[in-house]
C-alpha cells in the first residue's frame, strides 16, 4: 500500500456504495420480477433523480480520465467535449420527450423496440439493437480502465480489487436493477462535485493562477491550428466531432434507458435545462489536463511508473496525488471509481433490456414472457463478465479503438430512432440499407485511419473538409435511406405495419 | 421559439469565431472562457423554449 490514508478512505467509500447498491432494490419498491421495474426503475424517477442518473450515465469515469488526458496530450482539440455537451441538450429536448411518450404508451423499454413498432420490421430492430450492444461492450470495458487507473495509482496490487469490484457490481445489478445505479449516482455526483470544486480552487492557487497554467502549455496546443488555404482544417474537425458526438450520445442504450426511466416528458425537458450543470464541471475537469502539464507531473520520477503503464490517462491521478492531502486523494479516487460503477451498471442493464426484447423474444424463444426478467438479469451479468474479460485478456488499445468505432456505429441508428420520432417518410428496409452503408463506410474510413483517428479529411470540389467520420457517414446513411424510401414507398409501402398512431406524436 | 435551439448550435459550433487567445478573462484565453460561458447561456436558451412550451404533465 503506497498511500495508506488514501486507500482507507477509498475502500470505505466503495464499501458504503456497495451497501447502498444492495439496499436500493427496496427503494420505491415494485415487483422486481417485472422487467419495467428491474430494467427501467418502474418509469418513476422524478426531475432530481433523473438528473443524477442521466448525469452519472453520460459523464462517466472514462470521461473524467480520458478528456483531461486528451487535453494533457493533444491540447485544445480535447475541449470539444464542451461544445459536445452543449449541443446534445437541444437534441435531448426535441427528440426524447416524444420517444418517452410513445414508449410509455406501447410498453417499450428500448430504442429498437420503438423502431420495430414504428416499421413493423424486426430485422431493422435487430440491426439497431445489435449495434447498441456492440457499441456498449467496449464502453463498459473502458469504465473498468478508469477504475483500474485509480486502483493502480493507489498502489493496490494486481487485478484482484478490480475483479472484486465488478463481481459486486454484477451482484447488485442482478438484485436491484436500475434502482442501484440511480441511488449510487447521487453519492457519486456529490463526491465528484466536491473534488472538482476543490481542484479548481486549490490547484491553480498552488500553480500561481490560471494565467500561469495556460502560459505553461505549449502555444501550438493552446488553440486549434489555423487551417491552411483550401481546407477547413481543425475547424470543421472540431465542430463535427462535437456535433456528431452529441447526435450519437442519447442513442447509446444506457443513455436511452436513463431517459426512459424518467417519470414523464416534462422531467426530460427540465433535465435538458438542468443537465448542463455537469458540462460546466466537465469543462473544469478538462482543464485538469493543462494543470497536470503545468504541475510537471509527467517529469516527476514518483509518477514515472504510472505514466509508463497508463499513458496520458495517468495525468489526472498523478495531479491529484501531487496536489492534495492523502485522505482527499482517497475521496477523489473514490469518486472516479464509483463514477465507473454507475454507468457500467446502467450499460449492462440497458444491453440486457435490448437482448431480451429485441433479440431473444423476437428470434429465440417467442414465449419468454414469464422468464423475461430472469433472462435479462443473466445477460446483464454476462455483459459485465465480458467487459472484465475484455480488460484482462485483450490489449487496452483494442478497447479504445472499439470505443472509437462504437461511436461511429451507434450514430448510424440516428435516422431510425431520432428521425422516426418526427416522420414516417422512411421505409423500414431503406433505413436498414442506409444503416448498413453507414456502418460499412464508417468502419472502412476508420481503418484508413488505422483505427487511431476519428477525423477523416474528405476532398470535395477541391476543398479539404476534415470531418468526424461518424458525422459524415450518418449523412450518407440518411441520404441513402431517403432515396431508397421513394421507390419502396411507392411499390411496397410498409406504412400499414406502423403500430403507433399519429396521436402518440402530438 | 424553437429557433432559439438553433442558436445554441450556432453559438457552440462557430469555431472560427472563438479560436483565439484574446481577449483573455481571469487568465483564461478567449477559446476557453467563451466555450465555458456558452454552457449557461445555452441552458438559458433551452429554458426559454421550455417555459414557452411548458404544459401541465408529469
């Protein structure tokens, strides 16, 4: 144990959260054998619980480690997280209150279920559902990395603490369902806010103020590079990265689950106003990357082993250890670790909801009704074990690359889910074709980047237009879906198979 | 009213406008304080739309 005081505080916090996770099942208790109770908390979370839950869901441990690490390594481009978490809220406001109402009226608990109801096409829903599960797997794995980094920073040995933490996660996910992360997210967020506020006051004071911190950053990394002639350069790269990420965000199954568990459309709209409070916290957290530069932690021999093992991801843990008393470092690390457990639980539950409703009950056992919740619970545990295996047996770079691809894949469900809330212009098979082209092109372009970069320089009419691959390919996807819908609607319309009614969308 | 939501995208994605170091504020280069300031401003814009459209429902 390198830091006994920090480790003790850390372990006490984790233990408290585990107790909370197991007792959560009894809170506003419903019939836990029903999937809407286990997998959606009974659709009864009010404005504040939804605020904590969705906040815990989308501002994850991976975000807290990866965004400052990007700032630390690459500079200004890492700040795209700020416009990203600004423009996602108008999208939340416009699309998801409508989706909530439709889902509640028809008993849908997943995005793909809405698509199946809308188009009467279980193959399209399968494609959307599998995309969600596949995009979620590396995301859970990266939550573990966030946790592994702080466990490593505390000097705890080997994989045992990580496996223990996730075994417990699997157990309370099984017993308490979505109520567990909902309750834990309240604790997590209080700890995170305390950490960030302390960091933003104490560290700049130690380093001589913000002007001094920015002055220590390499000037070439302080701003985006001015684009060369004939190119939109970093400008379009930055803007499309923010916009594409925002379009993809709420399509992730865990985000949809967080939203659908709200008690009504008004709760979601209110949260589109209130959730940006987390974005302010994220913007300050991002700046920890620059503080780590200014504090010179990378050159400090005490942290050399950590940087060697975890790369730039070690910037924030090293900064915290260097700047705070040990007991407070324990609180900060506890916050990050709990920040991994909350989204990991929601991701496992959301994937399980999709598995039972859009895959198993549609293609395997049609009369699964009585066993529905049990099968979902088992699948959730399977997802958690898979994520642990991912981290233990597969090189970390693959998880990072798959997460990068995951974002490009999940955005391909935008036409089928988000646009279908507004229009029934599309044909189900046309959407499936657009989805396939989008997935294929995005994967191919990412391969051209050697799965290392998210931005591809497109050359259009003599102008270089660097764009986030996800953003460019979802435009192609929507264009193909629209073009194919024209003849398909005329020749083989599937409009009669829409089980939703116009009143659902009012 | 919903045009205010469009304004959020314009404010947050106008990269050429805010990719500059000056004027600095409290030691923050313009690029950073502009985007941080855009967060509460956008939240207010969404709130104005919410208030105009708010209905009596859960």
